[in-house]
């Protein structure tokens, strides 16, 4: 990236103006304070992607003030909600020298609608916070959550993040958004486009094109509020698993799972792991050299329904030679106690924790970093096996142990694999990131695209979405130029560059 890209004098003047508008408490400039926002999974101590300052608005009006000042001085902003996007760049910006807009002070749960089953949250609301508030409201509603509870509902959902309950496709749970646009104006989407609309967070569409999608994995606005769909607490919850040795069994297991998901016997989002998955006690067991596969999934509902579903699952999956299956039954009201410390059982019940991060530190100690490679394919057993073998053979070629954490949807699968490394070892860390490029080229040549990527790889991933000479990217950048002519918001995010910085693509 060009070191002179950002006019640091203009940035310094903009930060002064922001400090005047928001107060000194809202601005961090010292190197020690800003180090916290470095990507912990890049070379330790590197200043490659440092921000110039961090600003922390506490209200929508303050976000608007920041955006207006950035336009006035034509300086770049990079937004995070809580900045825990570990594995994808953390809080680091795509363009070094940007001003970080950290929204963690906007941390109110604005509403819990116990009749309709949704919450309205600000960007700084973490999974831990939301679940606490839901418990305070009687625990009748569960939130879906990702593996780690310290991130935000909004940051994770906007990245197409995923959880492990019935409503684990997080982007699909967002109903109605409030957004500060790149010119500082405030907009509401869907029904919220009407002043005082009573179904803003109950009905996902509006009158006209659905523009919500423009704010996912994007740089078109700063989201200041969303409606978030919840899941009714079930009477019973069964945490189920299937264990098997050797890759060939993936084919019948995946094909059977597809049928069970499509007919809604299983209606959560299952997880298939190797080296990062559950052991027989249901506890995560991180061993990249393990040859064992572990699939986990959940059943929810009334007692009789869960019992009946389990019998169907046992009949279908139990008939596959070479698999071991099992389940544990919980009451929907079991929140602490029986599930304590059991990561797999907790995440499928929407109970946030940090167990998995501790586990991910096993390979190289507390600083262990990881980079995920995550192509999407159709949920067809033979094809999933082909993808897994292809990815694994590349790991072998690079001399890296293969660890997988695949996420199943009813028709598709994210074939996620994880490269672990020690960020204190600069040479090895850089090699891991370099390995990514040939992997990406080879997987794209087979017709598979990635669902998410680290900031360093966004241009390369965007380049693989190349239908009709990159018509999609050209369309999105046309919109970008129209709504953000000064190119102030999240330049380069997902490979989308504003006109004035387009020459930076690929650098
Ligand atoms: C061990 C481990 C397990 C993980 N498991 C999961 C998992 O199960 N599921 C999963 O999805 N991820 C997982 N992750 C990845 C990641 O940690 C989470 O997705 C995390 O929740 C994201 O952090 P955040 O919520 O603080 O997002 P942030 O860092 O705040 O935001 C992420 C990005 O979204 C955009 N953004 C954020 N807020 C806004 C806003 N208000 N307006 C506009 N754009 C915005 C920005 O581009 C930002 O860089 C895991 C990571 C680790 C290390």
C-alpha cells in the first residue's frame, strides 16, 4: 500500500475537529492506546496497518459529526462496532493511516419485543450484553450467537457472520436498519423509511428496492441500529453429534444431513470439524493431526417433537456404516449448570462464551494467530469431499496441518479451514498469508468463491468474482462513487475502491 496515500496533516486537522465536536474522551491518539486496534493475527509489532487515531462517538449525532468532518477534510474512516473481527483483520483498516471509528460506546439494547421476538440494538452491543438483557427479560427468547461472545451483533451480522442455532444465518436476522450515509445523512431502511412506522423491525421489506444488502460487507454507510430476530426458547433442546474416522464417510453423512435439513427434521446450522471439533464428551478438542471427523447439530422443540426427531435422526444417520452417534437432552431453561464450559452445547443454545479462543491458543501459546480459508460449495456429499480433498492437498503441499470447521446450510456448505501460526515469527506469518493466493486461484478455477476474507486478501477475492468482465464490481463501484464521492468510508473493503483510490487495488 502506498505510504503517502493518506494526507496525514489533513487527518491530524480532522481529528482535532472531531475532538472539538465529541470531547477529548472520545479520541485516542497515543501509540499505546492505538496498539489495541492492531490485527493480533498479523506479524506481532508490525505497524503495517496502523490507524492514525481512534474516535469513539457515543450517539448517532456524533457519528454524523465524524462523517461530516471526514468529508470536509477528505480523510478516510474505517468503522468497527467492537473490532473483534479476529481472523479477518481485527480492527485494522484496509488503508493505513485511516481514522478508526469505534462504535463500542453505542452499546444500548434499545428494545426487546417479547411478543414479536426481536431486539433493537446499537453497534456496541456484544453477544454477552444482549443475552444478559434477554435473561433479564425472563429468558423466553434466545439469540443466535457465534463462537465467541465478545464481538458485536451488528459487526458480526454485517460480515455475513454465522451462529449455530435455528436462526444462525445472522445476516438474515437483520430486520430494518438505521444508517449514517457517507454524506452524514441518516436513513432508515424497509418500513423504517416511513416516519413512525409500526412494523420497522417486524417486516423485512419496504416499498421499492431492498437496499439493506448494500450495507453488508460494504463501505456504503455506518450502521447505527438494527432490528434483530430472536428464537423462542424451546421446551427441549438436544445437542447431537456424529463421529467417524476417514474422509469417505463424509459423502453419505453430508447427503443424509441435506435430506434431514431440507425436510426440517434438523433446523439449526450444523458444524463439521476435524482438528477443531468436539470430542466424545462434547468438549472441543483441538488437534490438527487428528484423522477424526466430528459433526454436531441440534434439535429443538416440545419434548415429544425432539424425541421423535431424534428417533428419525438415529434411524437415518445410524444406518451409515462407520459412524457413531449420540445426543444429550437439555431443558430450554438450562442456561447455566449442565452446559457450563461445554462449548458445543452452549453455542447451539445461544449461550455466549470464550472457550474456543482459549482452545485456539493451544498450537503456539497466547499469541497464536490463524487465517481462515473459506470457499462455499453446494451441499452434495461427493462435491464436499472433492473440495475438502482439494483444500487439504494444498495444506499438505505447504507443509501445514489441516484443520477444518465447515458450516452446513440446507443447500450449501462453507468449507472453512484454518491455518495456525505464531505471529512472533514474521517470516512464517508472511508465508501463511502468501500461501493463501495460490489456494484462492486454484479453488476459484474449480468454481468456488469465498464467503469472507482477511482485509489483505479482499482485492484478490473480489477479483475472482469475474462474471462478464467483473460486471458486479463495476456496478457496486458505480454506486460507491455516487454515494461517497470523497471516498471517505472504508476504502478497499471487499475490494470496493472509491474513484480517487482505485489505483490502490491489489497493492
Ligand atoms: C476462535 C474464533 C471463533 C470464531 N467463530 C466465529 C463464528 O462462530 N461465527 C462468525 O461469524 N465468526 C466467528 N469468528 C470471527 C469473528 O471473531 C467474529 O465474527 C466477530 O464477532 C467479529 O467481530 P465484531 O463483532 O467485533 O466485528 P467488528 O470488528 O466490529 O466488525 C467487523 C467488520 O464489519 C464492518 N462493520 C462493523 N460495524 C459496522 C457498522 N456499524 N457499520 C458499518 N460497517 C460495520 C467493518 O468492516 C468491520 O471491520 C471467530 C473468530 C475466532 C478467533
